[in-house]
């Protein structure tokens, strides 16, 4: 049986630091800081609730990040 892969450590990054940034700048910063997936969402988007290690969610309205959270 193959071993279960151990994910690398999630970035030590505060999602609240992305609030207010222009969406392209926030995406670029997130990738530079080690987030494996960055998901841009419109306000009120219907999304799945599973936690995805290494993913940063950005709620974007009028080109700016309104809310950010892990998973």
C-alpha cells in the first residue's frame, strides 16, 4: 500500500491582509507567498464547503478583495 502523502505546511499568511487589495495584486501576492490555489469568487457565490489545504479564497467585488479566507 502506498503511503498517504503529507501536505507541506500551509503558508503562514493572514488572509485579512488581502482585503482591500486590487484582485490581480492579491492573486500575485498569494502565489508568491506559497498558496497552491487562489480562487476568485463574486459576492454571494455558491461554493462547495470542503476544506482544500493550500487554497486561498478571495471574494472580489468591483475589482477589489472584499473578503479572504483559507480553504
